C-alpha cells in the first residue's frame, strides 16, 4: 500500500463512521465487516478480499448489538475449531490459506482448521448488505441492498486495495465496477484486470456454502487462481 498503517487504520475508522451514519442512524443492529485484523491485513503481501452477500444472525432482537469481524474474531476461531462442518467459514479458510501459502490438494486439505485458523487475520470480507439476515438470501433483496450501498461498497474496496477479489456468487452485482474485456460467466473462473492502475485478480465463483463439498470447492477456486 502507498499509505502508512496509521493512515490505513484511520481510513477504516472514518469509513465505519460513515457506514453507521448511512445505514444505522436510528442505532439499528449493524455488522461492521472488512479485515479481521487491520495490522495483519495491511502487512499481508497478498491481500485477499471476499465479497459475500450478507451477515447471518439468528439471535432475537433483544440480544443484538453492533458487532464486527474484529470483535468476534477470537470467538470465531474457537467456533471454527469446534464445529468442523461450518459450511461457509471452512471453505474461506482453506482457500485463503492455500492462496497465501501457495499450497493446494492433499498438502492443504490434510491440515486441521485449528492449525490454519489464524489465516483469517490476513484477509478481509465484505458483505453487500451490512444488516444481518435470518434466512436464505433472496436475489431481489440483494440487488436492492447493492443499489442502496453501492457508493459505500466502492469506497470500501478502494480503501482495502486488494490484490485478489473472490466473489461468492456476487460478481453480477459488482461487474460494472471492474471493466473486463470478456465476461466472467463461468463458475469458477479468474480474470486479471487493470483497476486504478493496478493489476488485480477477479475470481467469480460459487458462494462458499454451495453444496458440492468444501474440498471440491477449495480445489476449484485455488486451481482457477493458479491458472491465471
């Protein structure tokens, strides 16, 4: 990055204030996404950004409060270690670890989640919607959320300045931001594009919770990344 860690941290703090003002003026429950660990993401040689749909929270309204990936990181680490069948987080963990460490196949998948869970410190995740949902995401609702949050989402991507963007069934929402000579219609497919004078990789793939088995998903995404 061309800015210092202090400047980067301030940009994120200012963005979070802007997000609260835009989306939660009445103190509604908001989930602040982005890096799990600002310093480690900043220091990561390869910055991976996952673009997902919306956060999930099944708690009753009375128990909800504003949270962020940073505030729940220690809980999430324990959660991952204890619940190996976690359909969304396990694929994200293995794909990210594989890309960052240039490993795949049996060498990667033989590792236990507890061995590699700190990988989350080096990545960022943003959701189209910043308000948690309780049920399956409806595409029309997601489109509405994107239109409402488009300016914020563009700004968030610019601040995070990723090298690799992994779209979990969300590329169709963002495709106007990243001008490509060819469409990325296939799942899973990677393209290199020049964005703001920087070459980045766009990986269009399924949502991590897709029903195909996490090992197949992990191998597909990493192979696509390696082929481009």
